[in-house]
């Protein structure tokens, strides 16, 4: 009887993780798309040196940081995928959201400074562990670059 209860709790947690995780992910993607559309005019490039038209601009370091947690469903799916190997696509969307959110936060900081562009963009990604380091609890992404500020 205890096994059936434990299985029921596991399946309930799995279903809740799937439902609420998917809902939160869709809401976050909707927010990301809206803000990307709004900030589309603020150019972000990985080039180390500015284009000629920005040479007279002032510069300042700008950054955006985000920590996104993994829902229970993705953790279980990733654990099952680890048994057979291959891509863990459930984590790919997590990293995509985190990178895009970090860039948006960086762009928002640059916009508040009156920047026309952000050059030399870089990323740092790290794991914030859960379960005493046994599983991915959250992922942190830092995006930073040089804001080119109008004179």
C-alpha cells in the first residue's frame, strides 16, 4: 500500500511540475518576445571594436544577470534521459530563456544610460546546484558588454 501511495505522490508531483512549469515557461517566453520587440533598435554585437559611426561615443560596462530554476518535471525527464544519453532538450529551453533574459536586462541597463549599442558582449553561465550538488537546481547567466553612449 505504501508503494502505491509513493507512486501516486510521484505521479502527482510530475503532473504538477509539468503543468505549472510549462505555464511559467510560456509566460516567460511571452514576456521575452515583447521586450525583445521593444528593444530591437538597441544593437547588441559581439564585435570587439565599435563600428566607425560609434567611435565618438562614450563607453560604460553594462550587465544583465538572471537565475532560472528547473521545474520538477524537467528534472525527472533529464534524469531519465541521462540513463540512455543524448541531448537533454528540456534543459535547452531553460538555457535559451536564461540567455535571452540576461541580454534583455543588459539592454535595459544600456537603454537607461542612453546607449545606441552594446559591443563586445560576453556570457558567463553557471550552475546553482540543488539536492546537495546531485542535480541542476537552477542556472545563472550573466551577460555583459560595453555600452556605446551618445556624446
